[in-house]
């Protein structure tokens, strides 16, 4: 069943407020999404660029960091898979292959 409401939050932390964004995420997790309301956050900080999370209930502050790092890892794997698919279907695959090694490394 779809959610009755969706609350979308954009946290802009490409400045000295990036730490405050993590505090805000921890506060949102105290309530989290429900069966009626989905809480979706997009976080933009120097470390977590355009990272999307569905906020679930949780009271462990370490959960936020783990979820953010997992989201970054999933995104990097998705980009890596996209380049692999492109290289399999293009004549100029060598140019794509040169980019690929950098996508396997994700700083957590």
C-alpha cells in the first residue's frame, strides 16, 4: 500500500553545517517513517553528496553513519555496473575501462 504522505527533506551541508545534518538525521530517526508517512532525506555534504535515505525508526546514533556509508557504497556499485554495461555495448570501451578502477574504491 502506498504511503498517505511523503515528507521530503533536503539537508544542504556543503559548508560548516555538515555535522548539524547528522544531528538532524538522528533526530528524525527518533520518529522515523510509519505505515502512513514516508520520511525521505537527501543529504548533500562534502562526504555524502546527494545521498538519499528513507528514514526508519531507530535510537542508535551509529545507525545513521552505517546507513550513509552503505548508501555511498551502493551508489558506487551502481555506477560501476553502469560503466560495465556501457563497456560491454560500446566500441570505444577502452575509454570507459580507464574510469572503472576509480569506481571500485569507496572511502568509508
